[in-house]
């Protein structure tokens, strides 16, 4: 696996590089701002981009928007601090696959691995902040032909559970959960489980 790491704090940047490489993952490039993130993504085509959000010049979110526009399958994992609450929804909307706390050094490598395998990663602290940030009118799921079981799966995805955990919770096979998710994404017109999380919290009371 190849990872590009971007953070405007050189000490944090080197610490992240050391931690990641100590776990057998190649850090193919490092950068210090959003513009460098875009350039490094284009030139390196990494498996995962690990990026800070608040940086001088172009932010990580602005960079992510450009990257996802050019590379729709890009896997971007954001690092943040408690003070970045206002960025949570914007980070999800721009197509990020994960959003974890910078203070959680032990969780960084597992999060990178999870995002690389196609999972979305959102810490409990992050998920808990989304409803208060982005409340809108509740959607009528029945009109979208969403069944009760599909709605249960949507809620569990929004809580941060992966397919295996959802299967265990609902006494289903992982294959059945994957099938349900494919149907849900098609019915709601969203691209992936990250957009599904945004959709759920955007339309709840």
C-alpha cells in the first residue's frame, strides 16, 4: 500500500510518516498544504491520501474536492482536532472516506487499512457531532421504497459499523448486507456509504 501524507506541521508530518512506515506501509510522498496534496496525488496515485484539514492557503477539504473531481475513486482520510467540528459535514460531502481525530495515533494505521479496503471510517466522537451540525427536514423513506430492514442498515452504517458488524447485529450474512447496501444506494441515488452517512444525517429530525 502507498500513502501520501499532508500536514502543515512538520513535526506531526514526520511523526505520522514514522508511525505509518513502522507498520509496513509505504509513505511515497509528504506535503504541507492543499495544493501540494493535489499535485502529489496526481504524480503518485496513492492508495490512500491522509490529510490534515486546516492548512495555510488551500485547505484539505478544498484539495479533496479537486482530487475527487479528477479521481472519483480517490480514498481520502482526514485527520482533525476537536476544534474542527464545523468541518465534519463538509469533509463528508467532499467525498472523504474517513475522518479521525489527530490525537488518536493508535487508530491512524487501522483507519488507513480500513479505508484502503473500501470501508468508511468515522470515530464515535465525529459521528456524534453530525446531527447537531446539519439538521434538515426528515426524508420520507417509504416514498423512496426503503424497507424497514434497509432503514435499519442505513442507521447502522451511519453509526460507523462495517458490513461484518452490521451482519452480526441484524443476524444476516455479509453477502446479504452487501446486497442490501447496493439496493439502498441505488434507491437513494447516492454513490457510496460515505454519501449514505451524509444523506442520513442531512435528512433526520
